């Protein structure tokens, strides 16, 4: 569908960098795809971050790319004939650096309003007096559980966190919120606690990183909640409400309900929309089912590993993932994935944790638990 609808304004590169396109929807809504580069080096390539310029009653921007992408965004907007000064607001799908990094560059220049889930506005702040022991007290609450090496954090994160911590955020609450004529946000936590998707009329949906083509988004960990409980209470008291694989699966199921109500939605993801010199078409309900099945299969495989004996998250990762995926930061990402799945296995009664190791209990209820999870509301 998108291949037929998209008018390519600049061809760009095979991985999607610099490939600018325009969509004209039947409703009259016009959407521009503005890709900003997203390379951290090493062997990882997600392709660019796809930011979307939505032109209706008054234009607004969905996401802002990595730190340093501000000028690139302004130039692309000028190139498609929209002045950045005309933007009503920028809407953030979630608070990861490849989506919000350029906000401090573009917001002050044009007095732009930032709309994001209210959790984002809380977690980007510094609370050194409330930081739990053994965390980086000089980092904001969102990154108290940072697993990245300090060399990476000092290079990429210090200035980024300082700059975004002073942003004024217009908070969006839970559930669905009307943001304009036919523009509705949905809170879909799991990949991150503040994740939103945006329904653009009856024809398109911007899903951020909650659902991606080709690759499976990484769930957060329920354990992160305990570190920021004092920041999020009293609005939230249950970890699985906003963190972890259970939260993520409920959000996927919510996307499935949206697909039932709008079966022909054009899906606009945060990455891989165009990659390897081809468009990656997403059929929303089919991709939702694929991702849920993926997590069921991953839980089954990890439980099988545990049935052979107790393992740490790192040992499970080394046994489960291909060696090539564990290079560089790959092991950190793999351990996060293992822990999020083991948390669900523990919730189902299929696994337990002791002294840093996970072990099987002999039960096998995880799939029933996943089936029982209700869609996010």
C-alpha cells in the first residue's frame, strides 16, 4: 500500500537515510516522512529514525530524531515547503534518544510545544536525593538502571540528559486522547513506560517503536519500576502497568483492537519503513500476531534452557542467541531481553530466581498467562 501511495521526493540511500516522501490521504491529510540518521557505529543498523510531519489544520511533527538532527529536520521541512515556525507542536512517541534527542535543538529556536506522555516529563528530571543506592545519581530517573558502559554514557548521554531535563512538557495522560481533528493518541507502554501511538484520522497510524517491521522491539523490564516507584506513585503502583513484557503484550493486543476497528490502516513505524532498498509494508493485525507469537516462542525456548539447569541471564543469552548478535552492545541488549522474558515466566509460575540465577519450576503456564492478558486501555 505505501509503495503505491508514497511520492518519493528524494531517493536517498538503500537503508532509508535521506529518503523523503509524501503521502496524500483521502481525508486530505498530508504526511511527510523525514528520516534522520541513526548510527552508533559497530555492526548495528536500524536504518534512520522515521519522523513524520503531519499537515492538517496546522502541521505538527511526530518525533525529532537523535541529538544533532535538529538542523537536518529543519532543512527537510523547508525542502517540502513547510516552515518550522508553522508547527503547532512536536509529539513524542517515547523517550529514547533516537526519537527525542533533537528536541533541545528545535524547541527553543521556534518556541515549540512538546507533547508527550506525562511519565516522560517525570522521568527526564534529575532526583539525586531520591536515587536508590548503586545507581547513577547524576543521571535522570529514566536512566538509573543504565546498563551501558560508562564510556558510552559519557560520550553520548551526559549532554543529552542535561539538555532535555529542562524541557517543558505538555503531558498526555493514559488511555486515548484527542489531540486535534481526527488525531488520537493511545498510551501503549512496554517498550518504554511513556510509549504512545498516534491514530491519524481513519487511514494511518504512527506506532513509534511499539511495532516495527523486520525486527522485534525490545520490551523493558518490570524490575525497572522499583527504581522509579517514588517518582511514579501514586499514579502507578503496579510494575506491569507500564513496564515489562506483560505490559508490552497488552499494548500489542490494544494495537490489534485498533486494527479490528480500522482494518486498512497505513502503518508508520519508527524504524525500517524503508530498508535494503525496499518498502516494508506492515499489515497491523498480522504483525501484532507475529510479535505475540515471537514472544511465546522465545519464552518456550528460554524455559527449555532453564529445564537443563539454573542459569544467569548472561548464560541464557549466550546459549539462546547467535554469537554474532552478542558482539559489542549486543550482549547488553540480549540480557535485557532474557530478563524481561524470565520476569513473565516467574509471573506464570514457570521459573524462579535465586542468587542471580533463574531455574525452572516444572510448570508450563506462560502461554496461558499471555493469552489471558487483556489489551491495554
